[in-house]
C-alpha cells in the first residue's frame, strides 16, 4: 500500500482529475452502484468537537472509509483544528491500497462537486461569481468554479477582512484569474444582487445575505451549514428556487438549507428536483430556462472521497509517488 501525505496530494491532484472523480461518485450514488451509508457523527465536549466516519463501497472495485473530525478552542484562541484520513482497499481482494491524508483532498473533492453542479445548472454565460467565505474551502471553490464557468468578476465577501485580503492576493497570483477582476469591497446584499453564480463555503449558522436581492437565473452552491439548524440562505431564496442535492438521504438528514424551509412549508417537495447524479444520468433535467434559480446543496458523500482517493492512488502508483508500506512487515 502507499501512504500519501498532504504534500503528495498537492502534487498529484488536478481540477480535471477531481471533477472527473466527482462525476464518477455522483453517477455511482444516483445509479445504485455505490453503497454509502449516512455518515456517523460522534460529538464531544471539553474541548467541543465532532468526529465523522464515512464508509463506502463503489462499483465493486473501491472499498474504503474516511475518518476525520475537529476540535474547537483547544488553546483558548477559538481556533478550529481538524484532521482526517482515508483508507482504501481493493474491494475484490481486500488488499489495502493506500492511506491518504484527507484535509486537502476534502477541499478539492468539495470544490469539484460544486464545479460539476455549476457546469450542469448555471447559465452558459456568467459574468460575476460571488464567493461567500474566505476560509479553507474558498480558494479551491473559486478555482474550480472558474474552471467550468470562466467569469470577468469575482466578488469575495467575508466577515474577516484579513482573510479576504489574503485570499484575494493568492487568487490574483494564479494564471486562472489573470483576466478576472477580484473585488473585495461589496456588502453581502450587493454581491448577491450582482452575481450570476453564488458560492457559499462558510461556518455561519444564519443566512448570509438578503435573499430578495438574488436575481432570476442565478445558480447557488451551498457548501456550509451542514447541520439541521444552520442555514446559509434565507426563505426569500428558498421559496423561489429548485434544489439539487449531492445525496438525497444525506441532505434530508442534516442540511438546514433544505430541511428548515421544507418543514416550515416555505418550499414543497416539487421544488426538490433530485440528486445531481440523476442529472448526469439524464434521469432528470438540469436548468430548464434562464430565469430559474437553481441551488446545489453539498453535504459531502463518502463516494466523492473514495473516488478521488482511488484516482490519486492510481496516479501515485504510476509515478512511484508516496511512501510504500507493507501492512504485515512494515
């Protein structure tokens, strides 16, 4: 088996690989070729935190489990510390293939999933992308959305100006954004009002902007608020939108942006169109017209981690990358 560190993952992963792996994962999930139980969550206190266990069996070839979690305020600074790893076996022989550090992988697989949804649901011509959040997922989210829908303006909105400035500086140095105007001075409502694509990757428990400002035809990616009681968008957005999900079971179990408006009657079942994998399989349509507001809710599913992890291992094996390890002899 191979051990892949965060630095090895950074060298091996590409947007093309991650997007192809996300498509594979969504198709397997919606097409019945994946057995992916709803993730197990273990909560703790002193310090507060959560552990996640996400197993999966994909297409009779990939078998694995992602284990991770986070703790908050260990040292009195309020910082959130996280870690994770993925173990993948050959599903036929149960021979272990690899152990992969998953913090960076998680960023790429989440951004790739939103990129797949954006390619399928956003209008073909998009001028402005509004990115809400400037944390761990923000750079890859900006990069991957630009990969599938190049745009002239990127608006970055976050409560922490230092993070916004650091993110804008990093993005401005990347070739992908050489012709993109990166703007950091917009209010949340103003950014939402001008966006063709809105991507939210925050830890906020409350809606990020006034949803009445969202224009017809906007596409939204919601990558945060992965709890029943948290939301990134308000009822004004929800009642006008059609929802597409990475996993029906996962989103209905824990996505506040779906569960809260559904249980309160703000949205109806007719507005929940189905899984994004069903769009890829052409079982359901994607965007139906230029006025439709589409929402992709990403909770994250183990199939995404395992498909991307398997692709990374294949590339590592071909390149001789990573550290080889024999489980029985060391």
